[in-house]
């Protein structure tokens, strides 16, 4: 039978294509008409290594794209789960509305798989109630599954096939059935567990990474005060067989690592000292970068902020996704006076989204004296010759020449 994948964004689309590639009949649904038109005409809306090829393969295998929901037996929900910056809570509105659309048409005994990241407890607190409101019996009329994704932008297609996965289900048999479905393309272990454990482990994974990065960032600040080389220290410490410290940077961005820990802080405020502190450290990094920029300006007697250029608007290397990016965080934090005139460039961001953004690298370089590397795109790594004559603040430790400022 057909799988209806709902939500064709960064997660839903590659997943739908992967199912289709492996011979499953797939209908991809999204309420965004432009997106559906574009996909139906064979045009992708974001870049990712290997995606074009996979897209062609899935199209050859007959994948369909539509704004309609498909009456069938298996649904995969990969809609966005925005979080509210003020309340620090997840907003399940898109999951709930997609769920209701599914409930309006689905067959009896259908399996509804939620892939979107949700805060622990969301299924018990919100999803089950919605289903019961419509007089469906969970476990008979509808089977609920949570199958959180783990893929990393920049290496998505490889990770879809090679990362292990978690399937949370009320009923082991249903869990095993869904495991069979994902094992069509997932070559790694698939763990079947209960729904709460699946929700929680997903958020724990991202929180672990946030805390590890916060540790590296705190070390960077410590080393700065006494002029020690944090990268050398981490490199040496990591040679210990039980130590694996991540890298410091200008902040933590993206829609996952900088967001998910807040769900735990929101739900367990008295128990999350470590998690909250880590979040605060990572959120403080753009301000630390600003302090470093001021140091360099002072040292070289540069008063004009328009001589400063920020390289990178994306939240990390070799992607164009700017959600929660450290550069946007930095621009927000600079007061109006300071923000006035700071130049910005990112080879992956081809539309103007901030003031003084350049779409041409050389043009950008010509205007600035201080270059702040915020993102370590390959594009700048292969253009070291062009930046050598600038004052460079390298927050990502990627420069191949000696005379640079570090975090
Ligand atoms: N970063 C550092 N130092 C590091 C590593 C990362 O400062 O050593 C920064 C990055 O520059 C970026 C941010 O952290 O701003 C997050 O980037 P990331 O590459 O660590 O992770 P994401 O957000 O792209 O993807 C994460 C992944 N989770 C984990 O590795 C535990 C991915 O597997 C998840 O699928 C994804 O979140 C998600 O959707 O939840």
C-alpha cells in the first residue's frame, strides 16, 4: 500500500524520496502549493549532496506530490514544530492540524508515524487527546508511532542510510512492523521502544551535544584570558581514550541543538542547572565574538564598524540554512549604532536577508579591513590567498596561515 509523507521540508522530502527509491509507493503532501508545483515539475527547493540524484530516482519510481492527503494505511508526519522563544515551549500546532487531516480520511487500523522532533510528553499531552476527541480508539483504530530523525544537514542522505534509528510505539508488534518499513533503506540498527523513551532520547541526544559544545566554548573563554591555545589543548585532551570534546565556535545555531534543551528546562526547571547553564554559555558566544571584534578595532585604531565583514550567515558550514544562526544572533545583539554598516557575505545565501549583505565575495572583501569568519564553508577554506592581507578573526579555526586572531 501507499505511504503518505506529510511535510516535505528538510526531513520529510529526503525521507519520502528514500522510501520511493526503495520501491515503496509514496505520496508526498504539503500545504505549500508553490513547493508542490516545483517538486511536481522536477525542481528541488534546497541543496543537499546527492539529493538531485535521489530525486530523479524517486520520480522514476512514480513518487507523487500533492497538496491533498491520501487515504491509506501508513502516514509519516514530518511537519515543523516551531518553538516559542518567550515561553521556551514547543508549539505542536502543525502536528495537530496534520494529524486531524489524517484522521478525517484514514483507514481503520492506520499507523501514524510522527517524525518531527517533539518535546517529551507531547504525544501523551496533546496527540492522544486529539485522536480520542474524534472517537478513535488508540491501539485499535489508530496506531501511534514516534520515529524521530537523526540526520545532519550536509550529510543527510548518507546518514539516512547509515545512522541507527529509534522507533517508539505503544505496541511492540506495530513497532516491529514500522521497523521493517524503515529497514528498507536504513542499514543500521533500529531500536524499538516505548513512545516516551523515543521522545526523550531524541531531545537528550541534542542536549548532550549542546553541553559538550558549551564546555568547549567555556574552555575557549578561559584560554583567552591567559593566552593559551584552546584548540591545542582540546586536541591533546581528546587523545585520551575516554575524552571527546567538541570544538568552540561563535555560538550554536540551527533548529535543533539550540532549541531542544529548552524543552527540558521548560518542563523540569528545578532540575536543569547544567542544561540551562550550557544554553547560556552557547548563547553568550556571539557577544564574546563582538568583544573580540572590539579588541581588534581598538588594537588597530579602527573606528568605523563598516570596515568589519562577517563571513557566513548560515548556522554551519556548507549549508544555506540560517535558522538561529550565530551571525544573525550577533547582528541582533549589536546595538543599532554598531550594526550600522557591518558587512555580511555568505556564498550559500543568495537572497538578501540582512542589511549590507553582499552577494559577491570579492566585492565584500574590497570593502573591509577586518574579516570575521563565522562559518567554515569550504568556499573560504579554498580561498585563503584572498584573505591573507586582512585582519582575520577566525572563530572556526580554519585558517591555514599563522597571523590570525582567534576566539
Ligand atoms: N557546533 C559547534 N562546535 C562543534 C559542533 C557544532 O560550535 O564542535 C555548532 C555548529 O556550528 C552549529 C551548531 O553547533 O551552529 C549545531 O550544528 P551541528 O552540526 O552540531 O548539528 P545540527 O543542528 O545540524 O544537527 C543536530 C544533530 N544532532 C546531533 O548530532 C546530536 C543531528 O543528528 C540531528 O538530526 C539534528 O540536530 C536534529 O534535527 O535534531
